[in-house]
């Protein structure tokens, strides 16, 4: 009976260990599936990361170009502002010169009118003196 009992005990142990091996194999299969899923996810995330890095580089280039264009536009704007300021100064100077010339013209016209009036008065005085002497006028 000892041998049969030992055999049954060994068979029970073997059966128990076979069950444990089956369970472990099932766990290994499950873990292998999880590892494959993790690898797949890792690959997908790596590809996404690479794409994001490429997009970032592309966006950085676009931003750099936009900043460059903006700085260029700001430079042109400053030049235009300076040119406008200079043009305004030139226009203001021209206006002041025109006002001064207009004043000089009026002064010259006034003096010319005064001289003409003086000449006419002189001529009238001359004519009056001529008539007063009894001489005919030679105008």
C-alpha cells in the first residue's frame, strides 16, 4: 500500500503542478499579449512623437519667417514714418515760404500802389501848377 499511496501522491503532485503550469502558461500568454500591446502602443507613440517633433520644427520655421517678415515690415514702417516726417517738414517749410512770399507780394503791391498814387498825385500837382502858371499841360 505504501507504493500505491506514494504513486497516487506523486500523481496528485504532478496533476497539481500540471495545473500550475497551465495557469502559468495562461498568464505567460496573457503577459505576452500585454507586451505586444505595449510594444504596439510604444511604436505608435514614438511615431506620434516624431511627427510632433517634425511639426514643431516646421512651425518654428514658419514662426521665424513670420517674425522676419514682421521685423522687415516694421523697418519699412519706420522708414516710411521718417520719410513722412521729412515730407511734412518740407511741406511746412514750403508753406511758410509761400506765406512769406505772399506777404512780400502784398507789401510790394502796396508799395507799388503807393508809388503809383504818389506819381498820380505828383502828376496832378504838376498839372495844377501848370494851369496855375497858365501854361498848357504837356502830358
